[in-house]
């Protein structure tokens, strides 16, 4: 299944959600999908008692492409900075991730999704039409683009809050995995989300992407070298400990010695090969 621009015209006119609100103290921050001085939506602030309404940002007018995006649909708050998605516009015409200080200053595009070709297949490298809320882990934003990607069915992506290191974590194929992904939540090194279409029944899926650290064991002469990453796309593995046991039937796990050293961004442990069989695991 491929989500085409024609289908997305309907989604953009009546998207999965046209506004969002977040609260900090006595202040509400929100988005309006349309309107504002440019006619393409606004970000606003409002006291919880209904006073002090302020437009923090007006999205620029456009027939397709602009500098900041169109149709903002999500916001999250981190400190004094708002982060969100705009479902269209931007330099590629298919949406942006943006940030804005809560006082209305320092608006910046964190990522502008790349444009579609002018003829089918309507695919790109990073995704298109982000409409779902973002989620944070450390200094990394995670989100979904509801279309685009290599198969045209949407992507899951990560990007640093300063706009660096944009990474596509998964591209939906539009079959059993789903299509048109929406909001994500984060728990225990795993992203969970929903896709509105695709799946075995064609009516959508619930999916997960796990980023638990992967332990690699490589023989090297009279030793084995065990490695695992220090971090992956914003997931920090500092709290993990290498443990070993000689018996899986009734295991007694002990912290492995020596302690790891970091080599080329990998936690690395060199253990001598002994006559006793050993098993290893990472534990937090």
C-alpha cells in the first residue's frame, strides 16, 4: 500500500488532529492548523484563566514550499523550548520539525523533509507529512513521518534537538508492518506506536522498535572480545553492566572483570578463553 499525495490531500484537510496543547505552570501552549497572518497556522500561548492570548509564531504563506512549514499539528515542551511538527511546507514542501522558545523568539527549523519527485513513485529518503507528536530521550527527538520514505508509506526518525544527526530508524513497507504511522511513546529503550493503515487485515498495526544494547562476542587468539555500544541514536547505555555465569541451568550471574574500556565508541572487554564454558549478558 502506498500513501499518495492525492490521499494525503484529504488527510491534510482533515488530519488526525488539527491542534495540540501542552501546559507549563499557568500557561497553555498550542497550535492552530490554519489561519494566522500567513494563513498557514500559528503557535500560541494562553493563560489557563483565558487571559493573555499571544501568537508566538505565524507560519509563512505559501503555495507549497516555504521556510518554516504549514499546518502545525503537534507540540512538546522541554525546559523553555517548544518542539513540534508542521504537516506541510518547508523547503521540500512536505513538512518540518521545528523549535521555538516559549517567549516567541528563536524559531528554527530542526529538519525540513525532502521533496517528492514530480512523477511516481512518490518516495524520498527521509519521509513526508509529519503530523504526530514528538518524544524525547536525552537530547534526541523521535517522531514519525506519515508518508514518504523508500516505500512511500512513512518513516520513524530521530534527530538531535539542534538539528544534527537526522536518522531514519525505520521505513514502512505498507504491508504487514503497516503504513501511515502516528504518535510514538517511549519505554525501556523501546519505541511503541501505531500505523493507521496496512497490516495483515489492512486496517493498521501496533508496532515496536527496540534499541536495547546488542552484545557482540568475537574470538581473538587466546581471548574473546566482547563489545556493546556506548549509545545509539540518543539511547545512553552507561548503566549497563556485563555479567557472566558458567551454568545456565541454575545461573549465578556475577559482574565480569576486567571492567570495559571504550574503543571507537564501543564498550570493550577482553577475556581469556578458559577451559570452563562461560555465558555473558548485559544487565541494567
